[in-house]
């Protein structure tokens, strides 16, 4: 999408994600987070293959919802197999180990290929990524909230003047889909399908509104349950959940029923699936989503995108409410932003069918 936003006729994809969430212009001045006891799986140099992961046994569930947004339904009965999934979003610490080991360069760190983007100037092809820059008016449109900033990348999520120093446990952001997949492959893992992700997010609460149930995102004691946007979007985030218009370190909010943290809010998460509006009711057993040729975003026809799930710190109740398990958006695979991260999955091979003995 960083490329798309540079093409004046191709901004709808940005709107699609922007309607879901945002990051404030006061990114440099955000208030100190409320201290919380956050849970981060301990790093290990010789970790087992499933270090930091939770085993999900799989099963049947109702995927999607009666549409709050048109793309979310209608719901369908679906089955997923067993898999391990990261207990938390992939962190800056995790991603740094990958970079150190492989010297991989993320998409945002590479200049755009002039052959692929002949209409862009040399300046526009410089390494860059999308950053939410806020708005002064609730009437401001998404094109004013977001900016392509040269030098924005995973080490500098808000632009070259920002840094991840001291934020090892924050979820890595400014990673494009191919960056997330490269990390997963490095570990011998994969990205979750949308169905696997949603099954895991529901935590065993089939048909519940949120990952924790049907109540609003505070528990009975008033303790917040997710890092979202609180206040008047996109102008003012009160930060009542402890994180004002910014990511929280992973694991700072209570886990869902499967022991997974931040399946609601904090950062959107890449899935493996290509995006098309709605759910195919015929795709009921370990659904993989449409193939690339059928990928479609009505807001930007002709650009195949992947599904992102979970909402982010920019999701507001008064705007999009997309930090719910069935919520989904289309993410252009060539674009990272400062509110999209990911987690990985390791599928458990299906048991072979018993052999009949004659
Ligand atoms: Ca927040």
C-alpha cells in the first residue's frame, strides 16, 4: 500500500485499513504507559520448535458474524485442524534475532523498483512506509491521517526520528506480508489462515462478540482487556487502557480462553489468506481463502490483498469496532504500517486414517 498511496488513483486500500484504526500525530509525546505486568515468553537460543507457542486442538466453530461490517459474514460452520500458535505477537526482540541471523532486508527498507513503478519519482521510490500522523478534526479523512514517510521501517516505526530502543517487547510493526512470511519460514512455521486465526482468537467462546465474551472491553473491576483507541477517533485517544495511541508491549492484557494475548487490539495481524469480501459458505473444512486470482477488494479492484485480523490500538468503539474475532480487513501485501504485525503458526500433522484390517 505504500506504493498504492503514491499512486493518486489508488488510495482506497489505505482508507480500508484507516477506517479500522490509526496512530496520533503526538506520537513523540505520548504519555507514559500505565505500568503493567506484561507476559512475554522467555527467549531461548536453543528453543524447541514450539517455544512460546500454545497448542490449539482444533475443531468446529462458527466463523464470521452477522455483518456489523459487510465483509464479515454471513457466518459459516467451519472446521480447523490442530496447530501451535504464538502466545503473543512477534516482538521486536524476536524479529531482531531473525534479522541478525539472516541479514534479511524488509520491504520498507528497500527502494521501489522503477520498472514496477515507472510513474513514481526517484524520491517516491525511496525506502518508506505508512505512518499514522493523526488529525486535528474528527471530520478529517483517512488521507490526512496517514502519510508515507521515508525512513519508516521496523526499527523506526514512526519514521526516522523514532526508534525501537527500549521496546524489545513491543510487537514488531512496519512489516509487509512477505516480511512476516519470511520470518515464519525461517522458523519452519507459517502464517495462520484466517480460519485458524479466528478459531484461536475466539478462545473457545463460539459466537461471542469479543475474545473474552460479550461484555464491553473492561472487566467487572474496570480493568481494560485490550489495547484499543478510547476517546474521539481520530482526534483524541484518552489512553484509559494505559497506552495512548501506541502499541503496548505484548502480553500486557489478559489472555483469552486459549492463553493467547492481544488477539484483540494492539496490532492487526497478517494472515496467509487472500482477501475477498465475505466468506464462502462452501469453504468449510480447513478453509484457505480464495486463490490469488479471486482475491478482490472492492475499494481497490485489481490489487490482490491479504486478510488482516484482530484490530489494533487505533480501533475505536465509536468508529469501527474491529477488535472482534470476525472482523477482517484487506492489507496490500507490499505495504507495512505502524499498526500491523503478526504471529506464526505450526500445524500439527493430521493423524492418518486407521487402516482397515481384513
Ligand atoms: Ca490504547
